[in-house]
């Protein structure tokens, strides 16, 4: 996880605005996928979302061609495509099984797994405070799941694996972003994921209606816009400014689930999401502090 340092050129207000837009677009993605429901199998829905999103790859072709990727880099991008593809399938599946708020809250676990993975595979230091924050985040996950007090749905289990797989994908992206243009990293994901999803989609293919294709194209539009606005937010302000705004996604997701899909608001999900979010925010804040100290020394 990288942190942008606050400089005179930083624009905190714009960072907040862009992150608000990011939250709204990602909630729109979850709402549309929830609306489609089980009408299209999860793997097929994910495949169509990425295939329809290939139109956004056109502006990235020139830097991709100029990248002249090495064999090792292509293999790493391929592995990222594999883990991200499975993660996307599980995410689409979870959306058909559990409330939107549960999916959103459990998504907050990904940065925690990224922190663990960075320590294990990228040899980043895992200080006691980080370990404590990870433990707190796992407690937050237990508050959401409440094993022994309610039945843990297969959708919740799917989201646990989704967070792990997305974390692995982000770690590979972090490694590759140090070697190639970030645009190339995004472009390779856009290419590799449809390839990884294709056999799963073919295995359970159901011919979609034009309406379903239209909804999935909207998912691609909102998802691409969300990644763009998130990048703009990180460029405009430090993550210590933008990170707290992401918790509003859980508020909006809970409200959307209650008002549109008649999903009851579960206070334990909100509480668990808040605990996980607090842990992620603490790790982000500590990284910013350590970065400032390193630059000052």
C-alpha cells in the first residue's frame, strides 16, 4: 500500500470529492449486480463485464505496445489474471447470496490481507502496531460473521476468499507498478481477466438478454469510472485524507439494501465494518507518518 505525502500542491477537498464519487460508483456496481441476481451465472456475468469493458482498453494500447514486456513480467501478469478472475467470480457469487452491506463490509478486509502479504512476500516490516491492527480487523470480521450465533452463509465464505484473492492481485500489481507504467498494469488486467474467466463462463453459459448485457455494460462503465476517480483522489490528497471517506460506502450500501432490496440493516455488520475500517485507517495513517519521517531524515 502506497501513501502520497501531503504537499503544497495537494488538494484535500478535491481528494474527498473524488473519493465520494468513487464510493458512489462502486456502490452502483454492487447494486446493478444485485439487481441482475442469479439471472446470469456469476462466472458468465463477470466475463461479460470484463469483455464489455475492453472498449476502455483502446486508449491504453499505445503504452502497452511500447512496454516491451519481459517473459517474467507476462507470467506475473498471467498469475494476477488467474487470482483476480477467481476473486471476481466469488464476488459476483456472494452478491447473489448475502446482503450488499455484508459484501461491502467484508471488502474492507482486502487491505489487511495486503499488509500481511507484503510482510510475507515483499519483506516489508510488520511492526507490533500493524500486527495489533490486523488482529482488530479480524475481530471486526468475526463480529460480522458471528460464528456460533448465526449460520455463516456460503456467500460470507466466498467473500472471505474474495478478499484474500483480491489482496494477492493487488500485491502483484504493486510489484509490477514499480517496473512498468501503471497504465500497462491496468491494461494487462483488462486483458488477462477475460481470458481467465472464459472457461468458467463457457462451462455454465446461458445466453443473456439484451437488457442483461446492457446492465453489465453499465457495471463496466461504473467500475472503470470508479478506478479512475480513485486514482484522481490519491493524486489530489494523501490517503490519510481520502481513506476515511471510503467508510461511507458501507453507509450507502446499507441504505441501498434497505430501501431498494428490502434487506434489513444489521447493526453487527455495520459495527464489524467500522472496526475493520478503523484498523485499515490506522495502518494507512501509520504509513503516512513513517513516510514523512523517512523523508525528513
